[in-house]
């Protein structure tokens, strides 16, 4: 079946995660792994990410050109000991 030229191509979730991770990494100055993301509006993306011992939530607003993050969980020290 030929593709419908009027229909937008499907978004690639892995590409979206890479783009979001790059934006977060640039803002935070360290590597970020995106855990989840959703688009609650046409110019807004929100979700969860892991970054250097932290679990954080983020909201990227393209129209306002803002990025907000909030720490949800932060590991303060290592507690694993060798057995």
C-alpha cells in the first residue's frame, strides 16, 4: 500500500529520546538518559530522566524556550559493600 502524502511520517521514539537527552545534557552539563517522555501539548514535552545519581522530571516548552527540571530522587552516597 503506498504512503499517503498528506499524512505526516510517524515519529521515531528513539530519535526523540536522543534529542531530548542532548537538550538536557547541554543544560545540565552532564550525560542524561531519558526514561520517559510525553507531549501534553503541541509545543511542550515532559517526562523523567536519570542523570548522575538523580532521577529528575523535566518540562521543555518550545514556545517559551524554557526548560524546567526538578529532582525527584538523589543518591547522596554509595552504600553497597563488597561481600
